């Protein structure tokens, strides 16, 4: 998970380019939802702007950083996710679905009405892969405080102290201040305190370490860059090696957070980083159930 520093003006412009009338139609629907006091529609219009969020997120899932096709072909692979659920909010963790989790801190009350007034607020949207959205996020939204009042703006709802992090824009925390990686394993960035708890909750919430395919994809990305970093260390880097190394921080790469952590490890402990690289080379093509690379 990384930040996509999108400004509201840019988002508004991109939406208008897809459908100049979308904002007006969304406002009418929002007023109707206010009058109803809950979310109830037989058809919605937010899928129209899904390509906008795919583009701004560089065709990556906003949560797990898997990368898919561009909007030309890839809209079927994404959901337009409501960061705060538009209808009922369920208590998380669910004792049946999340029996392995044992958090003792408050996670916020369930809510039958949810955040219906944000159903057509683009600042509550993101493009998510179907696994992150449908299986993991569903209608959950854990918070440390009390649920915000009806009609509260997204900015005002920060008083809820959400555990999840909204990666678009610059109003919320930078996800990399909460989550980093050791080899392919997501870990909290902070060693202690509330942000360490947030990082761990996000990791558990989206199953960032439970999904073996994510580990394999991260291992493949590390394997792409490992030889160039090794060649540079040995003083044998070619022009293409150096060009590749220069791209390692690029946000358009899948699993950019993991790659950036690997680069930092190579800078601070090249011996350990090389061991991680060698493990990833083997792991990326291994059978299911193979032990993960270790840093």
C-alpha cells in the first residue's frame, strides 16, 4: 500500500472528462439519500467513474498493490470500493470469519445505516481488487472512536480515528508510515504505539500476509531488481542495470512498498538483502505451502 497524491481538483477534472454530467447526477442522488435516511437504490452510477480511479492508482489495487489491465480492458477486474461502507457496517473482527484474530481494543459499533450519505462522494471511492473488496473489506470499517454523525464530511470523519488508511490524496496518513516489509512479509512500520497497532490491523484486515499469491508476486518483483543491485554492488552494472535501479522507487510498479523496503535493506545490509533476493528467486516458482523468504 502506498500513497497516491491526487488533489481534489485533479480528481474532479478526471471525472468530468469521463462524464461531464456525473457530478450533477451524483448530487441529485445524494440529496435523495439524505431524504431517505439510508442507502436504497436499484441501480447506481459510480461504476462510470471506476476508470478514473484505476488510472490515478496506476492500475493497481489501492490496498494490496496487485496490478491489472488498464481501463481499456481491466474494469472487470476492479470494484469501485466505498472506503466507508454505504450501507450497514458490520463489527470487525467477526468471531466466525476472523477466529484467528484476538484484538482487545475497541473497533467501533456496528451500524445499520452505515455511511449512506457518502455513497456518491468521490473522496470515499477507490479502485480495489475483488479479493480485497469482496472477501476482506466487505462491510467492515473498524474505528477507535465513535461513528460520525450523518452528513459529516470525509474530513470531519477523521474524529472517528479509523484504523484503515485511505491512500488517495494527502489528507490521511501515508500508508508507508504504517506498513513496511521484511522480505515479502508486511510488518508495521512503527515499533510501538498507536500507529504500530494500526499497521498490524491493516495487515490483518486485508490478509496481506495470509495470501500466498501476494508473497509470490512480491518475490517476483524483488527478483527483477536483485541482479541489477548485485551488479552495481560488484562494480559491474550496465547502463540498463542502472536504469532499472533508478526505477525501483516508481509508484507505477506493483508492490512498490515492498520494493522500496527491499532497496532500503540493500542500502543498510547488502548481505541480508542478497540472502532475501536468493530466497525470492527460489520461492517465486515454488509449490504452494513453501516457507516464505525471511529477512
